């Protein structure tokens, strides 16, 4: 694997300008959008708060088996999980405060309101469609590494902890030490 997939910092991503940046009709073809790698996941922004006047954003996430997103919450962001392919176990705290998990398979949908602790584990390589409160879709680009390629076959993600912390703060997200999934 080579580093040809990473965006050169002086040039910026080639996909810049793919989304119009204002409310107007547009179409994206398969594989188009704004791409970023975060850990082992490829996130693609399909529509952002810029195109929806801040109302919502929409992403896809391509995730390998075994990927675990740690327990976290976002104060201002509602989040959805619609599984297109694969299997994803969603962990969340229910209305009574009990730790709960549900296995989502293709066609299944999960919703996590803003402020609710949650996590997920990819049980089988998955593709997830997510809709969230407008603006949060940029979190994945801010915390991850923008890329011009719409494939998960890229160099390993190298965490930049100060940048990651700044992205979490900017998007009012908090990682929590208490994991919601059982030790395995």
C-alpha cells in the first residue's frame, strides 16, 4: 500500500467543490462525495448542513468486521444508523438508563437522540447510511484524514490526538471511559 491515497496538505482534497455548499439540487454518482478515513472506516459526506440550511447531513460509512466505535455522546446531534450491508451491533443507554444492545442487519434502522451515550461494533463488514443533525457530518473530516479515494484500501489511519480532541470539542462530542459493550 502506498500513501498516494492521502490528500496532499498543500493541494487540498480533489473532491472540494463536489457538494455545492448551498441549498440547490444536485446529483452524486456512486462513489462520489467528500471522503475521509477515520480509524479503519471510510466516511463519505453525501449532503451537509451547507446544502440543507443546517437542518441535516447524510453520510455513508464503510466499516470492516470487528471495528469498534467507543462509547460516546454528542450534545447537539441526533444520529441514525440504517444498515445497507453487513451487521452492526448498536449499544445505547435506553430511556430508563439501562445498557442495551441490538443487532442491526440490512434494512434495519437505529436512532440515537442527542446526548445519549452509545457505541457500536461491526459484526460483519458493513455499509451504514447515517443522517444526523446538520453540521456533525463534518466531524469525520475534522477528526479523520480527508482522502480522494472512495475505498477502504488505504494506508492505516495515524491518530493526531490534539486534532482529534479539537474536533470532538468543536462538535460537542465526548468519548466516555465506561464502555457499553460487554468485555469479550
